[in-house]
C-alpha cells in the first residue's frame, strides 16, 4: 500500500511539474508572438528586402548592432570584417554563445513575394549582381534580435554571460574563420557552450531537428591543374591532350568513393567545373578541374584527399607526362571541419524542447546530403560543446501539394526560395531562449 501511495505521489509531482512547465512556457510563446507582430515581422521584411553579399554586410551589421544595443547588450563591431559580438553580463555563471549568419547570395529573386528583394550590389570582382536572402539568413538574424529582447526581459530567471554573434560570409565558408583570426575568444572570452540554428525549407513549420554527431559535413575546395602539351587539333599525336586526360581523371575519381571508402562511411567527390581550351582546332596545354569534397570525419577526409592526389598524378603518368609535369592538386583554405553536435548537450536541449514546446516537436528525418557550414570554426579548436539545430520553414500543406504532383518546395539557393517567416522566426526564438534558460539557469 505504501509503495502504491508513493508511486501515486510521484506521479502527482511529475504531472504537476509538467503542468507548471506548460504554464511557464505559454507566457514566453505569447510574448514572442506579440513581439513578432509589433517589431520582428517588420524587421524580417527589412532584412529580406535589403540583403548584402558576403563580407559586404555593412548595413545589415549596422542595423543588427543597433537592435542588439537597444535590447541592452554591449556591442563590438567590425570583427573579422563585418562581424559583431554582443554581450549581456548577468551575474555569475557560464558564458554561452548563440550565432546567426548575415550574408545573402548573388541570386535574382523570383519568389513572387510582395517583399521580394530587388537589391543589387557590386561583388568582389567588380560585377553588379542581384542579391537575395536565398538561404534564410534573414530568419536567423531576426530571431537573434528576438532572442536578445526576450533574454534581456528575463534577467531574473538566468545567470551568466550571454554572447550573441552576428557572423559574416557563411556562404563563402570563411566568415567564422576571419572572426577567429581576429582574436575572437582572446578578446571576449571562450564560451563554455555554443548554439546556432538554420531554417530549413525541407522541414515543416513547427518542427525542430537536432541530431547527435555530424550535423553538417566537413568540406574541402580542391583544384587540379592538368598540364598537357599543346598541338593542332588535327595532329593530336604531336601533343598530350589535357582535356582527354582531365576527363579520365574525372571518371577515375569516382572510384575513390565507390572502391576505397568503406560502404557505410559517407563521402562525396564532385567535379563542379572543368576549364580548358580556347578554340575548336587547338589542343590546349592546360586544364583546370574544380572540386568539392565532403566528409563526416577526419579519417575519411584524409582518405579522399590522398585518393584525389593519387588518381590525378598516376593518370598523368598513364598519359605519358614527365614527373615534373604531373597534375598538381591544391586544397584551398576554404576547407571547413565537420559541424559536430555534442551528444550530451544535444540530448539535454532536445529534452527541454520536447518538454516545454511539444512532445512531438522534433523532426528526425535522415540526412540526405552533405552540406557544409563554417560554424565549427568557432567550436572545434578549442573544443566547445555545441548544438546546431534546424527550424522548419515550409508550411505542411506545401509538402502535401508537392506530393500530389503540384508545385515543388523550392530548395535553398534557388531564386524561388521562400520561408514562412512568422512560424520560423518565432519558433527559432522560442527554442533558443528555452535552450539558453536551461544552460544558464540560476
């Protein structure tokens, strides 16, 4: 009887706790919704209508800095270019970082939205190009402002120092590295934990995604310079054709993944560009291949890069090139590590979101691609426990229309890309604030 009473008492305590949690969450959700109607919605439209290219986010950074200062944060600008750091000190406790990226893409928007971007900008090569937030970074910075406003209003409920980062040039996989090279942690302190999120057109609104382990893949930008011997197109025997040799290299590279990488390990080698020649009857003396290479762990990265070098050089030998003219392989400094979600931290945050947002809020779809992020420049060396999560951006009915053979859901980086801003921004703020309150609880 005593055991039964004890079980009933514990059930009552647990039930009461969940009721209290739900009651505590409702005011936050209502406050965020009210802030969206009063301020954040208009701010999102402003950011969407005024996108800027990587490392050229001057007006975006200035507006973001103003919003964060108005919320009570101490803001430092021009870090690693156009990056900024906003700090709110609120007593003893951990230093926790939340990051949002700011840059748009050189894409002409064709979404049909009433607030579609018509912006143009001069790119680093001197060309005037259209600019669009075709990857949802406008959602990220709007949500960062919403997070700042909610955390500042709830200082009696948390303790520690909150660091908000506005990061440039994520689309060029270099903004985070530039901020780190500008002594980010030495100047502002190394965070104890870190968070970031990305809105996803592939996930329904109202859903979050956060897996343990690799969330985004590591990526390398590789260039292969293929040397040949020029000749007349009618006399191929007099030269060594770098286009034929380059084509053989492209085909042979496919065996590095299919025959060298263990079948259950993830890896990608894609040749995205092949440049050679100037005229139809001239065999050129050089070809250039441009590759993207993706991995989910350092051992796979080493295997792929070694395989690329081995294939390129030995195909040069097959073609009869001398040792000093073998194809050359260059790995650029645009390489980025794996975005790795700390298992303990991610389980902790998922538990908070399931308890305080909805028990069914998590979207656990399997990864189907190997996209990369530069967020791990912040968290890899030194290692900082971090969670990078996703927020749904497309209404569920849009997926139903697509499944029925109707209009497909536009992908990221498409001129047709669009996000339903209200549910994406508000859920981004809610998930971030709940996570921060958990990690910085008094």
